C-alpha cells in the first residue's frame, strides 16, 4: 500500500454542482457610472420617459455645468423646459449624484428667485429616486398632465 505525504492537497471535485455554486458577479448598478455619463445616458432619458407618461409633451432637457440660479455658484445642472414657459433647474453642487442638490422653478419666462433643497434626507441616491422625486415635484406644481 502506497501512502501519500500529508502535505499534498486532496483532489478538488469538479462536478457540475461545484461549478454552479460559485457566486456570479453582480452587474454594476446604474448609479456606479461616472456622473458625467450617468446624467446624459440614464437620468435624462428616464426623466423624459416619466414626464411623458403623464400625458404631456416631451420636455427639453439639457445637462450642463454653469452658474446655479439665484446664487451664481458653479454647479452641474439639469436644465428643463416645459410648455407654457415653465422652466426648472436640478443642480448638483459636486459632480456626484449623492452630492447636495437644489431645485429652482419659474413660470412665464421669469428668472427663478428661490432655491429649494432637494432630496436632503436620503441615505442612498438611485436613478429611480431622482426621477420619481423630480417628477413628483413638477407634478406638485401642476405642470404635468391634465392637472
């Protein structure tokens, strides 16, 4: 009888069950995309789709870096226009969806005079949360659909 040395590893089973037991890598979350890609590639199309779901025309949306309404500080923003000279700005203080956000609204072609904090108590920022709360805010203004 032949004895194997005690420091030799035992053979590993390669059954089909052993191969499927390995956890599959989760695909990255949409929010893991770089900010400069997340907003134009995911956020803007999702906003357009959700706003159109209320039965109104497609909004004009622009993603840009510029002066924040009212205070003039530099920021990244989604600038939107709806029929009836209704405009809104969703501003990010840093190029990160989890950064502090503000919203400004105006009707009739005027300039906004008030900035409101936006989503300040949320622990985790997601695409769905950004879209739903912005659309909820616009609908609260009676800007969407047959209000």
